[in-house]
């Protein structure tokens, strides 16, 4: 059985890993033109559509990150403070 301290440690690690993945995605978004040219074989849309797709995917990932990593972590911290 997992304790709340262990769960909090796991959620913190997941939050950090996913945050750095978001930063990496942001860098890819900044360098969208070279990335687009590398992946042009797989993506048939224009550069603007490519940027929109990256931005959209980053937004969805950020929402999932908040709801499944950050919110449970903060909830566990608040529960520990009450107890």
C-alpha cells in the first residue's frame, strides 16, 4: 500500500518531468520552421498549420499536466497540512 508521502513524491517527480517536456515543446515551437522542414515528409500542411497544431497540442498537454499532476500534488499538500 502506498502512503501519501510516497504518492506525493511520485507526483512531484512526474510534475517536474512533464514540466521539462513542456519547456522542450516550447523550444520546438520557437524553432518551428526548421522542425517543419525536417518533418515536412510526414506533415502535408503549411508552416502556419504546423505551428497551430503544435500550439494546440501543447495546450492540451498543459491541461492534462495541470489536472493529473499539479492539482493532485497540491491537494495532497493541503491534506497533509490539515492533518
